C-alpha cells in the first residue's frame, strides 16, 4: 500500500508506492580508513542508518531489501559492486560523506495528472539528504561536459535514465507545481 501525503495550503500531493523496506546505499569507514560497516536507506522514514555487517546480514533475512542479498554468507549488491556505493565516515552521531560526486537513484517521480509521464527523480546526491530533482535538471547535470558525477545504480542512455539490472525503485506520484517544486 502506498503512502499518501497532502498539505492543503501548499497544494503538495504525493502518492508513494515503496518498492522495498530498505536498500544498501553505502559503505562506512572509521577514521583510520578501515571499513567499519554499511549504510542503509530506510524507506519508511526516508533516512540513512549505519549498520554493522552482522546486523545487516540478519536484517536482510527479515526485511525486504531492494538491492542486497546474502549469498554463501557474503553480502552482494544487485545493482553495482559494493565498492561503487557511497562512502561514509561516522562522526559522533552523524554520517560524513567521503565521496560527494556520486548520485544514487531512489525513486521515479510521476505526474499526478498523467501517471505515465516522468517529471523527475528522487535521488541521494552530494549529501546524506534525499532530494527530488526535475528530470531535465538531473539529466543536464549528468550530461554537462564538466560533470564529474558518478552514477551509482543507474545509467543515462539515449537521454533517459535507466536503473541498472532492473532493480525496483519507488514510484512517487506528484503534482507538477507543488510549492517548493521539484
């Protein structure tokens, strides 16, 4: 069942069909540069969380992960090599991004009036914050001659974004002109 968000005064409408409970989006390192765990995206709260390898393997057995499985006792990311995921360092109670040039696609934004029309994407970009970007703005940012953006779980083909290995992403239906815009 999807999530419905409505704010009457700002005319914000979002109907969300989540594809999973969680997804692996990064690797965590300690201050010496050694791998100390992983970072997951929790769909329900739309937040990032640090997790140990043992805890992650146990959680994969209990929750619906979009992009991660345990095979022969080893973690396997289905979208890309685990080394290609975002890199983080835990500082106190917060996560610091170690490589800010990566873009991770979390969802597709569809037009409320025409649900076959993609108007944008929900991405994790340059920070630990999840943001919505208009389709054209994201494609232009990626396609720019001086762009050093690295696409983690999707690719740009013929002017369209495509998720690698057909991994599912959230489908989010929005009004094109909600306050704050995309």
